[in-house]
């Protein structure tokens, strides 16, 4: 007997598999090399859809952990009502995103993105003051930007907005 959450994930993976099949049919008319990126995305969507289906059908303990986590989250909300703090964090995130968008053409995509992603990940992890808590966002931001550089600048030849810095 499947849990409600398992049925939800089976349905989502079914929809994703249908979308994958539809995209695969649509890309049959593309010629080489223009079909490389769409077929790569289709392959990734297929892999993740099948992984979700496998999880839904065979890994039941994940759903029990999810229920335990949601129950503890509800208990935390009942005990601690931080609506003003949460609202302040949301507005701070909106202001930072707007500043990020406006600074891209001035300073440059890679420079602004590195600072923004590093600061945002550090902020979301709780602003811990250890070396590893600072090093993890730096490595993540650098890896993401290197990936973006090679995919968009080198592979697809799509120009990235330049500014004062790289």
C-alpha cells in the first residue's frame, strides 16, 4: 500500500516522463549539432524522473522521514511565531535580487554573481562563522560560474553581460 506522498510522486514522475517523451518526439527533426543540448536536457529529465519514480515505489522510509520533518516543523511554528523576522528576510532577499539585476551591466555578470551567490548561500546556511561555513559557498559559487562560463560562453557562444570587471 502506497502512502499519499508516494502517490503524489508517482503522479509527478508520470507527468515528467510524459513531458520527456513529448520533448523527445519534438526534437527528432533537429539536425546535428543543434540537437545536442535539447537531448542532453531530455536525458537529464528522464534520469531524474526515473529516480523519483524509483524513490516513490521502492524507498518508503524517505516518506516517513519527510512526515517526521513536517511534524517537527509544525511544532516549531506553534512554539515560535517569527512572522516579522520572516517578512524582513523576504524583503531583504527582494532588495538584494533587485540590486543584483541592476549591478550586472555595471560591474559584470561573473563578478556580481560570485559575490551574490556566495553571500546568499552563506546567509541561507545561517551565517555561521567557521571556515568551512564560508568556504562551502565560495566553492559552490565558483563551480557554478565555471559551469555557466563553459556552457554559455564556450559551448553555446552566448555572450554574457560584461561590466567593469570580468
